[in-house]
């Protein structure tokens, strides 16, 4: 990553009057809060301004999967950095973060080939091949009667958190720290150097960091258009875990391999795409990434589909829902899942690149993850912001 001036000043004393902080962060999603956590570690005073009264954005609607080993290049470096930050934050704030890794299930020779190629490329680091029997056991499938499992790979570096717990717990911890506050129920209407304008009046800070995810277009429509930011909407559900499914590892499948750079960079990835087009065109049509993660209460988060718009239609298509839950049931070796909840998640997306980092005015930075891996990158981005290593997108 190229080096630029960081959005925040070097550490100064944490003694500013109420209403004035070293750093004002807009948005109490994981990207904003990871920056608040890192700012406090750097000795800065922080005000977070959040329009809602609790986090309800992308950061609580996802799988709670810090998907580290499936990244490539600079993003892999940021993701590895993020892992350490997540573990520090979990220890400090007392939320569940499991070093449980991810299991990628292979149900054809081509899927297994992609995993073997990634294993070879990484020299075995972070990619451990699994037999069909080991994969079946991890999924809690007593016997592989259907004979559909060929093998798999375990990615031990991946992390798991409970998305419904982690961001709110981090917010509560931040609020308890000296020099930190979160202004809930306070919408930001505009930003200029040194001042954030809100529905409750101005908030002043030396530096301002805007982390509003996909809503960047509401505050900065021209910037959003220039970076071609769209909303990606995803269908999700929570289901009762089938008897026997107990792993805390995230579980990924062939359609996941088609969405993450580390897999798509492998020689067999093109053949894999043709194969999936052949047997599951409908899944590809909804942009599926068939994956699931188990929550500590034993239920399973199931998803997801990807549809792209500038404005998000509110409707969840039933066929999309059936395709996803049916596909997950197939991997788990059960006929159907008992669904407890369903919802739609939204994140920022752009074909221009995975990150939008722009300095709009002196001391004012906008930072949005525009690739659907904000949980994975959040703490790595925060670390890179404070050591000045984060590249600014032009
Ligand atoms: C279904 C789903 C599955 C996903 N799965 C994964 C995954 O497995 N791994 C992964 O790494 N990532 C995943 N992601 C992506 C990840 O969740 C996001 O990239 C990340 O949560 C973005 O964090 P954020 O803080 O930028 O956004 P958000 O969590 O959306 O937070 C932005 C905050 O800004 C606030 N805000 C907006 N405008 C204003 C304003 N004007 N004034 C004040 N506050 C404002 C909002 O209220 C919100 O609280 C998934 C996303 C979804 C939706």
C-alpha cells in the first residue's frame, strides 16, 4: 500500500472540552468502531456520531466471518493485521471471538483441485487439505451416504465472531473509556474541516473520519458517483442447526470459491465456474455465495445472494430464499432447514476497487469498504489509518 498522510494527528493529550475531540468518527458500524478502538489505543480522544440508537447496519447483519485466507495481495496483509486487532478488541470488550477457522467443502474433483492449488501456492500456510471423511465429520454428517463430498480445506487463520454481539459490545466498551463518547440518535448532515454538522448541533474535532458504509452517497453524492458506489443487498436467514452440526468454523462452498480472490486466482477456477454454470445456473443467477456459520446459541446463519442497485428495493424474493436455504441443507445433508428469522443485509460495493478512501478537505477523510469484506478488514484498516499506511483512492 502506498503511504499518505493519515486522517488522524499523532497522539495528543486527551483533555479536550466536551464537544471537541481529537477525532470525530461518523458511523458506529465495525469500521467506525475499530477506528475508535485504535484511536483510544493511540491516546486520542474520540467522539462517535451515530444516527441510530444501536448498531443495525451491515456490521450486525453478516456472518461474523473474518475471511482472512481467501484474500490476496494487499487485502491479505490488511486482513492478517485485522485478525490481531479483532482478538485485542474481543479481549478488551469481552465478546466472543473464536479462532475457529473456515472449512471449504469440495463436492467435485474441480473444487478439490482449486483447493489443492491454493494449498500449493501458499506453501501450506493457512490452507490445510481435508479428506472427504474429515469434511463429513466437521459438518456433523454421520455418514456420507450421498457420496457427494470429495474433500475440503481448513483455513485455520480465519476468525469467527457473533455479529449481533461484537459491534454492540465494542460500542459499550468504547463508551466506558475516558476520552470517548458515542452520540447515539444523532444524524450527521454535513462535514467540513474541524466540524461535523448534526441534527443536534455541531460537533468539533481535530480530525474527522466518515465511516457510513453504503450510505456514503447520502452525505457525498458526487464522491459516491465518481467511485461508482452501489448498494449490494443480500438475503440472509437464521436456522436451527441440524443435529450433529457443531463446528464454529465458517463453512464455504463452490460458489464461495467463485467470489474470493484467493480461489479465483487459481488455474482451475475457470473450469469451476463452467461446472457451476452447468449444474447450478440459478444459484449463479442470484450471485450466491452459499455459506453458513454457527452462533454460540447453536443456531446457524445462512446465506447469501448478491443483487446490486443504487437504491435498495425492500423486497426479499422467495425463490432466492429457497435456493439458498436448499443449497445449505444439501451441504449439511438434511432435507430442509427450520428457519427462525430472515432479513436483508446491505453493503457498499464498487467495481472501482475494494476500498473508498478519500481525503475531502484538510483533516476530513471518508472511508468505506466497497467489497463486502468490512468485517474482515476493519481492524487492519484502523491500524493502517493510524500508521499512515492506508492508500488513498483517487
Ligand atoms: C449479509 C451480509 C453478509 C456479510 N458477510 C461478511 C463476511 O462474512 N465477512 C466480512 O468481512 N464482511 C461481510 N459483510 C460485509 C460487512 O458486514 C461490511 O463490509 C461492514 O459491516 C461494513 O461496516 P461499516 O461500519 O462500514 O458499515 P455499517 O455497519 O453499515 O455501519 C455504518 C453506520 O453508519 C451510520 N450512518 C450512516 N449515515 C449516517 C449519518 N448521516 N449520520 C450518522 N450515522 C450514519 C449507520 O447508521 C451505520 O450504523 C457482509 C455484509 C452483509 C450485509
